[in-house]
């Protein structure tokens, strides 16, 4: 049974309201214990100052967590893209039109974009509070070494700022738990980008080369390879993040940007490659089989870099994606529950080669397609009328109301091994949720080399490591093939929007999604900032909203 190393039962809750900066940053903790008790030793400091932050990486309700829950970071990054869709199915999944608006890039009509903003800055606030408590402890305990704790808190704060900057463009860069209105002013995206890189570089060597997903003292914690992954990811998107005007169709040249990496001046693509190689140098390797990364006991995978710890008894984190996706009868046959909603797009099915003789090996590991069978008995699952349940991947469209395939259109999420012992309708389970892994690192390194003009055998080898693990034929690496491989390898992992924007393809039209006027002007490359924040803190809205 997994044991909670960082997350403890007594955590200091942080809530954030919407009305004004004071309300927006209001602290309403519950189950509070005294500071003398909570922070009397270095061990208590780690548990109680950092515990609430680590707990908040996952979530047990809507809008919370980087992954696992609904109506938050993951949904904004997934159902706005050509990877996945939540079609309207008659009376199901209309929900005031929010899922159609998300897919169609009518982001001003998606009512949870503000809740996602509030979640991310609640976490930033918690990081600032943790740093203040660490500093206060250090002042009264001069013999204690708090360097690693400070580095964890700063790295976590930079991670949440990265997600916020990626989604919203402009963000505040406050560093206290009680910022002034002036400190809450939104900063240009390029300033936020540089700040995030500086913070991650500053703490890299204050953290240890521990494998965070493994059970033990560092399970679920921020370690040096996690920071190096974030540095590679942030820098790979430099041309997007260094651009303060995303509506003018012009971008800075990442090749001309210079970065100090361990005392050496590197261009952006060289820096990305260096951070990717650092991760490989400390023993990460691809799992022997693709599916090991998503198994019930996936903490054993040598590929995983950062995960959200999951366990039926020790954690409250939820994983709702299969619960939302599976047909009611499919989930019910497994002793779980299902909401019969999200599915793959036609574009995704074409990328995976569905219905052809050249289908990718990962198709059946990533999606449920066609006739469905029980995971262990292998008996066919039936509809209410006794006929076989069949998913029709190519019948999907944005509005399926009154369609013959209203309830059965679309390939459904498979990827994570079904935990038949799961509780809470299948949402409380044992598979750790994958955030960062080595396959992504190899593809980032390959892409950086190609963007740096270094196509050839070395770049090909990186691409084909990933493909070879899934028994697919080798290819010559090109940027288009790297993007295709990223969908094949990373579908349902929350990176598609990030990838498409970097490739300049996020706003293009595709099946059931015409290009909007806002898309043509580039407005939809970021989401709107909550109006309450703008009113209270005196900043202008992102263009187009």
C-alpha cells in the first residue's frame, strides 16, 4: 500500500474568492493547528508548509488539480484541440453549451476559465506562504538546513506560473502571501517567461537527483529532474512565450535567444537539448512496454518523471477521465460508473490509422474502439436491448442529438489500466496520474535538434526510440512527424494545445470546427482573464475578449 510521504491528514487549506484583490487572496484555513505545533521541527515544516501545495497538484473536485478532475487545466488544454471532443448527446453533455464553445474556441463563453485561473493562483499563494514560513523557521533555527525546502517551494511556484502563463499569457508575479494591488498587476508574457526560467535555473542544483514517482521519501515531490523537464518544456515554447503580442502573427526567433546553462551560453534549442540530456543521464529510460506507464502499479515505471500520487485509501485525488468517457453499460459491466461523454476526434483517429492496415500499435492501448469486451472475462458488453456495445470512432461530431450513433459515437479513453477495485464510481483508484515522462523528453530533444537545423541520424534515433518501443517502423525525423508522434504517444496526457500553438496549428479549421474570426486574429491563443481580477487589480483584458 502506498504511504503518504508529503501529504498529511492535517493540511492548511487555502481558499480564494473573486470579488477583489483582498478577497482574491483571502486565506480561510480550516482545521488549523498552532504555528508552534505545525512548524516546530524541520520535518513538521516539510509536512505542513509544503503539504498543502503538493496536495493541490491533484484534486477531488471540479477545477482543482493539474490533471485528474473536470473543468480545469486539463480540459482547457485537451477539449479545445483536434485530439478530443465532448459532443452533445441529446440531453447529455450540452451543459449550457460550454463544451461546444470550448471546442469552437468561443472561450469567452466557457464558464470555468476563471475557476482555473483562481486554482492556479491559489497554489502560487500557497507557495509564497510556505516560503515565508520556511524563512521564519530558518530565522529561529539557524542550525537547520532549509535550502532544499525553499527550492521545492520555488520550483512548485514556477510550475504553477508556467501553467498559468501558458493558458492566459499575462500573469501577476507576486512573491508574498499578502501582495499589494500594484504587485498583482499583470506582467507581459515575456517577463513571466523569463521569470519562470530564472526561478527554475536558480533552484535546479538545490534539489536532488531523486526519482519522484518512486515510493519512498521523495514520492510525489519536486526533484531536480522535474525542474529540468520544466526548463526543457518552457524553453521549447520560447517563441510563443517571449511574444507579448500574440495577435500580430509575428514571433521572436528562439535561435537568437541566449541562455546561460551551467556557465555556457547556448541558444534556445541547444538549451532544450541540454536539459533533456540531463534527465537521461541520471538513469531514466523508456519502460519496456508503453502500457507500463499507465498500469495500476505504474510507480515502478523507469520512465515516469512526475506524477500525481493515487491510492484508494491514502489520497483524495480523483481521476475522472475514464468515468466521463465510458458508456454507461461499459462502466457498469466493470462494476464502475460512466457518463458516456468525451471521445477522440476524427483527426485523432486518422493520425492513429484507425480502419487502415497501418494502424498504430498504440491505438488499442489508447482508445476503446468497435465492439467492447470485459477487461478480465473478455465477454462482449451489451446495450440495454441485448445487442453488443460498439463504439463508432468515425461517427463522432460536435452535436450528436437525434443521431443514430448519439450514445455510441467516438473512440473512448482507454490508456490507463482499469482498476476493478476502484471506488467512487471508478474515480478513486491506484494508477498514479502521469504528468511528465521520458518519452516526452526524447520527442522534445528531437524537435529542438530539428529546429536548430540538425536533422540527421541522432534526431532520427530519438524519434525511433519512442516508435520502436511501440513496435512501429523507423522514420526519418521531421517536425511534422514529431508532432504526429506526440499525438500517438501523448494522447490524453494534456499537451495537445501546447503543441499545436507551438506549431502554429491551434487555430486552423478541422472537422466540425471552422476557423473563427477570433482565431484568424490570434486572440484565442490564450484564454480570457477573470473580470473580477481585472476590475480589482486594474489591468486590461487580453485582446479579443
